[in-house]
C-alpha cells in the first residue's frame, strides 16, 4: 500500500530520463487496493479474507483495472492514492478467462488516466516500469523477458502472457507501464504473479507474469454491462493440476467442486479429456473447454493405481460458487 515503509532499492528504480513520458505523473495513476472478503466466501481459504495490492486508473470516472483475485467476492474495498487519500471502491467485475478485475472508485480520485495498449507491445527486450502504489519508491525498472503461453494450475490459460525481470516484491495488480505513440505513457499489463525459472547456467531467476492490457478493451463493455463476459461460461471442474514427468496430475480439489463430487482424487493422473490425450496443462485446459459450456458432461480418463479408469464429471460455472458483489 502507499503508506508502507518498504521501497525498491534506488539503483533498481526507473530513471525518468529513460522515458519520453512524465514518469511521476504516470505513477500517480497507480493506487493501492485493500479488499475484505467474508470468511465464508468460497475463495477465502485459498486467497484469504484480507487482500492487498494495486490497481491502475483507466478512465476519468474512476474506473480501475486490477487483477481479479484481489477483488473476487470482496465486500469492502479501500483505495489509497500516492498522496495518502483513502476512499472506498466497489468491485464491478472479474473475468476468469483473462484474470482482470475492475473496481469503481466511490468518490472523486482526481488522478491521471493511463491509456491501455491495444496493439502488440511490449516485446521481449523492451524496457518498462512495473509499479505498485506509492510512486517511484515502489516502481521497478523492468525488462520484458518473454511473451509466451502461460498455463495456471487453477484452470487458467493465456496465449501470450508478459514476463518481466527482475521480479517486483508487490506484484498483485501492479501496473506495467511503457511508452506509447507520441511519447505518452501506456498501460502495458497488470501484474498477476511471481514465478521462478532457471537460466542457462542453472541459476534461479525470479520473474513476474503480467496479463497484457490489450486483452481488456475488447471485453470491457461486457464486464461493465454484465460483470462478466456476455457468452456461455467455460466448463469448470474445480481441480488443480500440475505437470509431472510428462503427465498431468491432480494436485488438489476444490471443496464441493464438480471433480470432487464425481470421485476424482488427489494424485490421479489425467490421461485424456473428452477423448483427447493430454500431456501438459495447456492441452488439459484446451481439451476441457472444447467439451462445451458450463454444465456439460466431461469424460475423463484417469490413471489410478496403475490402471486407467473412466469418470464423467458434470462441469459447472465457477461463478456460481462465489458470493456476488454487494451493491452500493
């Protein structure tokens, strides 16, 4: 949050002279987000009841883009500006497909707006700024390490996620900022997670993954009108999977989720979905979503006790398990 006493080491902070845009003005668009979630919320056990991160002002009326897990099932949201102003917000929407969340400030922010990138920027090798709330001391000079596919264990897949290095210590909802046409600041992405990879010499490298901002404009009207995409929801099984030695394995199950109800067990190997063989997380999720929309029956072939077994799971709409945002 903006009033915390940690800071990025000065040598890792961005240099204003490296950018054509006004760096400090752009950083004012990033606000602190604190969300409170009821203890009986479906996501409380996995994501906690108090969540803190950042968001970025993307419209003059106080619309803020953030990462969805911060605001999922949130009943109370507080926003903090770089100069310490605190005001309430309301969770408008979250999108399971991209991972974005939207917050509406319930009061006048008087902050600059960051326009969203709508093209293919940034590209590997580009320099950008990854900023959480709190100005330059919470901003990191980052390099785009890669643009590539990312599959999450929680039934999530991006075709071309953004990976940045070094890693920011407060990545959730952080704004990835770079220069756009005419030298203006642009929002390139929203920080989602931190992950470790090995470089060519076997050393551990910490990276951040950001959701590309260009994915938001095409779905923004739907999210504002309906709180979700205006199309049938993807089928959800409520299983968490991991890749292990050229196979995909069930690592855990959502309590009372479709997979648990159908008898899927932790440790099961997932051999095929709907008749399609799966070998990694991307192929697993693509095969699942190809089965139809939420509510469809999904045929799984599982490896358990060295013997394949077939199981049918009646999928669900993940959103039906969540508390709806309270209206203000």
